[in-house]
């Protein structure tokens, strides 16, 4: 069976972390995506077995900065690597409300995440609302849900 990024779908929600880790271990696959908890909320993470560890860490930090800086952020969807692009972007940020009011805050969050990780000029976010068709058509390799 061919392992493609979108076939590697493991949904981890709170108590299922151990089961997901065992699933990965049994298959002896190198996985570079870590499970992130932001606050005490439930956090779903879709894993991509191809994603680079530094890229995943950068997206994790970016998601944390978005939660801290951007009101109404819903989720972050990332491609499997920084070199991949859709509409010249490698990360989709979904927000509630109007996009133009938060775009500068999204850029600030990206710059802060890059500063914290030492990976500069890597993130290229695109921002849209939850109603935008891009939310369902963006071919993300992993998603961080920030609604809780």
C-alpha cells in the first residue's frame, strides 16, 4: 500500500494519544509531528508521515502565537513542507469574521514564530474565513484545530 500524506490520517483527541503513538510505533514509521495541547482544550492533529520536524515545530509555534494574538482564529492547515505552495502559501489560517481585520496580526504571529524557532522567511500564510471554499480545497497535510 502506498503511503501518501493524505492517507496518513490519525485523529488524536485528548485520551487517544497513547493509542495513536502505539499505532505509529507498530508500523515503524518515522513521524515528525508532535501532539500539541494548547491550554486544556481538545486539540485535533492530523499527522503527515512526510513532514519535516523543524517545519512541524514552526507550525506548532505559529498556531500558539495565532491563539495568543488573533481573535477568532479557527484552525491552521499546513502543507507537508515549507517548499510546497498553494496560491504561493504553505499555511492556511481560518478565522471567524472579516479577514482584512486580522491579516496584520497573522503576519505578526508568523514573524514571532519564525523568530522563536530560528527559521526565518519560511512561513507564507494565507488567511480566509470559515465560509471560504479554500478551507475545504486547501490540500493540507496536517491541521491544528484552535476552536476550543
